[in-house]
C-alpha cells in the first residue's frame, strides 16, 4: 500500500513539474506546442484532468466497497490474554458508523469525477455573475454556491468522521483539508488575482498549478486513507473468521 502511495505522489509531482515547465516556457520564452496544453493544469480534457478524475473515481469505488463491509464490533487493542495476531489488529470503524455515509461519499466522489472531466461547476459562473454580480474572491462564480454546500457537507459528515478510528479520522480530516484548500481556497485566491490582473499571465498560471497540486495531493492522501481502512476491515474479518 505504501508503494501505491509513493507512486501516486510521484505522479502528482511529475505532472506538477511538467505543467510548471510548460507555463514557464509559454510565458517567459514564448514557447508553443501541443505538449503544453496536454499538461496544462488549468485546461480540460488533458492528462492532469484525466488523472484527477481517475483519483476521484477510485475514491468513489473504495468508499462504496467500505459501505459493503460491515465493521466488526472491535473497538481497540484486544486483551493481553488474546492471541498475538488479534492483539495487533488495528482499531477499525466503530459499529455505530452507518454505512450509508460511505455510500453517500461514494456518490459524491463519482459526481466529482464526472465534474472534473467536463467542468460542470464552471457552467455556474455566467448564472452567478448575472444574478449576483460576483467579483473579487468570488470572480469564479461557482465558489459562491460551493461555500454553503461545503458548510452543509461538513456539518452533516463531522459526526461520522469523528466516529472513525483515530488515525483514520486524522487522515480523513487532513486529506479533506488539503483538497478544499486547493479546490476552493486557491480558486478564490486565483479569482481575486484574475479579477485584478487577468488570467493570461504566469502568476495566475502558478496559482492554478498550486491549486491543482493541492487537489491531487489531497486525493492521494484520501486514497491511502480509504485503502488503509478497507485493508483493516478485511484483515479483521479474515482473522476473526479463522478464529471461529
């Protein structure tokens, strides 16, 4: 599992480095070429977009898998009288964590994957601009809609997240924080800059690169978290089945 994590981190860094090199070449050295657009982190239908969308799709599949595995009522380290292999079992999701939350997360990631591929959220920009006259940090109008939705999601999921095993809980909060910092925080920072100075410049391109790097990093951390939780549940089931 750690090898998969390192591979995904390596892919994220590689895409970021190549995308950055392309933007520097474009704005500092007037370079042009299909490869620049192919690795541009602010473009649709290219390698970074497909990669991010694939990460979200896998996150959805892992979340749905977790919804199918009922956690055993095992709340911590087994008594010292238990066999060594049972004492070493990691804590898993507490049994009062409804699996419907995992199914909801699966649906959410499936939607985000589709949105990443076709940029559905950006279609809200003209509507918000027309009716709200957004500007500044809300230059990209979809962020106006995203903020209350994000707040509702946080309120609805915080109890579920808090019921998870300690390491899983920390990793979920960390990965979500990194992803939101990129997907929404840096988008608003980029919106403020674009509103003042425009989008066709290296500084805006760099802001976009940071945004996408944080998104991909958050998704990578999330995949590790979900894979770790899935393995913990399956390992627990396997050992308990052989102890029966």
